[in-house]
C-alpha cells in the first residue's frame, strides 16, 4: 500500500468532504499541509511558511493554492488525480487575498486542525468578519471510520512494529543506557519498513512511571522493568503504535502482582469493543479492573486514542466521550499503572472495531518478557 494507491486515497473523498462541509453549515474548508490534506488528496505536502492550501468551497469548484516552486511536486503527487486546478503563486503574490477573492462572500470557514497560527491569522486578515472553526468538526468523523484499504495499511503497520518488539530483548541489557537502546530500536523501526520513526520510549526502573518519558542516559540496572512504547509512520502514511513491558532479570513480586492486574484490564477493554458501545465504556472496562484491584490512582491517562494518518486522532477512549463505536474505528487500548519513583507498566494494542467485535492489530506477547 503506497501513497499513490487509489484505494487508500480515493478521489471520491473530495465529494464526501464537500457534502459534509455543507452539512456542517460551513461555506468552505481551507486545508494546509498535514493529515487532513493528505486524507483527501494523498499529497504529503511540505509544511512551509509559503502557503499550500486545498480550498473546498460549498459553492464553486475546489482548487489548490501552491507556491510556484512546489508546483512540480504537487502535480506529481496523488492530488493530481482529483482534477482540481493548481493555482501557482509567485513570491510577490498574496495567496491569502487570492483565496478570499476567489471564494467570495462567506460567513464561516473550517481550517485544518494543524494549520499554523501564521496562516490562520493571515486568513483572518484577508477575510475580516468571517468566522473560523476547526475543520476537524467535518473531517474527524470521516477520518474515524477507516476504509478496508486503511485497515489494511494499519494492519501492515501493526505487523511492522510487532517485528521490532520481537527484537527488543536483544537490545535490553543491564549496563546499557536507555538512549543507546532507543537508538537500536529506532534503526529497527526503519528496517522494519517504516518511513519515519515517530517516537521511542524506553522507560527503565523509575522512568517507567512517566508515561511519555522517551529516553535518557540512565543506565539500565538488573531487575529493572522497562516500558517500551514505539511507533512510526509507514510509506502509506498510516501509523504504528505499540507498548510492551520487559524486565532485565527477575522482577519484584510487587511489580508482578500489578502487571497481572494490568493484563486483565487490557484484556477486558479489548473484549468490550464492538459496534454500539460508547468510547467511554471502553475506558471504563479497563479502569474498573484497575480500580477494583486498588491501583486506580496510578492509572493517570485515558485508555486510548484513535490512530490513522496521525498517531493521535479521533476517537478517544476517555470518560465523557459518548460517541458510539462504529465499524472501521481504529484506536489504541493502553491502560497503564505507574508507581512514582519506583516503576510502571503499560500494555498497548491497536484495535479495529469490526462488524460484530474488535480485532487486535498487534500480536506480540502481552506477557511480561524477562530478558
């Protein structure tokens, strides 16, 4: 699956987005480089101070503003299949004024969620009085429901990161630093087929109690539990993300006790997934197990996040999110228990909500791996 796949980035998306824009009461969507633009066009445009923007008006034809020096890249990208006009602008032009003039009198526009403030403020100046809202209100629900091609891309990403976890035990040795281990893992992520390394968390001993620790120069000690949370982006544009826990030598009885609770909680949440349940109930399925075992205060984050062209996107498995699960939803299930100053643990799989139940896309062992 590649960025040029007509299945992964179908041209029909543009019409669906235009229809959703009108249904949301917006007059146009303005999409700068980032996952929203790539979702519609397949174009992984460079994020620059020079404006690249796909303009999707409800009335009138869509077009893409492109800096002239980026025009060849745009024309050779999957966006060329959309049939939209590429409007090349020169260094002395004002592309914001051109967009404002071309879309005419409008009341409300949606901006790409990842649009730079530099660009949103210039659009505001070019269109005074026009209300700006987040384009995610339109695109979020569309992006949350993955197509079969997107599921296949996520499945390939899951297999690639599983292959990296299979190599982690050979990297984890007492006397090595987290940073050195992280470098080995990063190289393995690329070797497994990812286009980029998005993050490498190697939290040993007390650092495992910090969910987003990443790496440090701490030397791994015998008996350390090590949280390894890793992910990258595949050439398809779709992301991987998986967490496993390892122990360098024999773990403490205290750690073994709550790790078993964590496994039970993660399994309960995964088993709960099916169409029609709320996103917050997936969180509750994991949280209830951990709370009943007496570790509730040590589970300090939501149970999961959506994944696709971004590592974190809709839908989120968190209390208060009453969104009903639908077939095609892709998200993580990753409860954690963190004892400050001592150690921590997290188990994470990416899941797809199917027609009747959930499917895990990660298949490496969830047992505590002793190395």
